[in-house]
C-alpha cells in the first residue's frame, strides 16, 4: 500500500518512542564471550557516551627517604583532587558507578572513582579530611588480615565511623597474596584457598560493617579467567585491576581498569585526566555504529513505504 509523509510520520514517531521505551525497560544482559564477561544493554546506547577513570591510592604522608613510592604527600593529593574539580570531572560513588553499569541510571560523561587500597590509617587521618573538603565520595579496598592489628592498620571502630559517614568498602582479599600464584600456599587445595580469599573476606567485612560488599580489587591486579569466574560466583559484581585504562559501559566487569597513583610516576594521574579531557563525553564508536544502524534501517523503511 503506497504511503506518504502523513502516514509515515506517526509510524516514525512510534518507532523512536519504542526505542526510548526499550532503552528504559531493557535490563542489562550479562553475556559471556571469548572467556570474558561483558555487560551489554542492546537497546540503550546512551550510557556508552560515558567514560570513568578509576584512581587507585594506597598511603598518604611524607616520604621516608623518598623511597615509599605508594605514599602520596598530602599537598600533592590535594592538588590532584583540585585538578579533578578544575577539569570538570565529577567524582562519583561506587553505588552510582554500579547503577550506571547495570543500565539503571546515567552518570556525568566525565566521571572519576577514588579508591584507596590496603587499609592504612593514613586513609582515615590524612586522605579523608582532604576528600571531605571537596565533598568527594571514595571506597576503601581492605584485606581482612590487616584490619585492627595495630601499627598503621585501620581499626573496626574507625571503619564504622567512615561507614556512618557514608563511605564505601570493597574486598582486597584476606591475605593480600597474589591470587594467581600465592607464595605461601605450599600444599592444599588452591580452590578452597581462593574461595576463602574471595568469599571469606567478603563475609568478614559484611558481618563487621553490616554493609553489602559487591566489588573487589585484585591484590597486585593479578587475575585470570578462573579467578574472575570464582569472584562472580562468590557474589561480586565488579572487579578492578591495575591496568591503567578508563572504564566504559561495555568494559568487562571482571577486569575493570584502574590508574594506580604513585609518588614516583606523577604522569599516571596526568594521563588519566588527559584521557578524559581527550575522549570523555565524546560520541563513542559503538554509539556512532548504533546511530548509523538506526538511520539505515529507518531509510530502508522509508524507501519501502514512501512513493
Ligand atoms: Zn594492595
């Protein structure tokens, strides 16, 4: 039946309305491809416009003899936090990051997550006051053997104080051993050791802090497909490496990139920010592909109906 613009226009309107409806309604699909997990939402292209840099810190304070590469001087840390603000980068919480990854909400196109590993007291005493100045959320990745053991470790009391202030926590294992090749595991069952590192640490943190623990930072970033699968089975939703690449909507949840900031390589922070300044918020290839497919199919439809 021949069509004209008067009959085509309502159909086109319906077509795009349905696109919007499916975008909101379609749940993310967890698909396994080539040994890696991808979270994809086929009808919703909007979150693909977003880029997130995940910054990984450890200790804060003066450098003893300049040798502690993972200790960041407080004034350097404050300058970096200020640089995020001045670059127009939004620091988001893990809760918002995960909601975005699930396709449940949008986040600013140029976003950053701040993570602090290992559970040193300087995260509480030095970094937290600076982060409060900027009203930035952050997440602590804790290995449970190093909690409440004195010295430079954080106590459960301090962690509960941070929890009550709305801060978030993730697991960094039990022992901080390399999960691919643990040094201290001479005999015994590797899988039960790994299960304890993943699930045991999660259960300790959840019972002591009474909050859900759904993300993990691999010690030293070490992981393989077996560890990724065990972590998903063990109740984790997102796992972080030390691979300095930004996170996109379709980045594999089992090996998300993270920029580890050290005092000897200040360029890592600059590169992370530069990455966002360069590509964050720009239309991604996948979005362009999706839009061109949409345009192509709509033109095909017009060709068939308009005479
Ligand atoms: Zn660590």
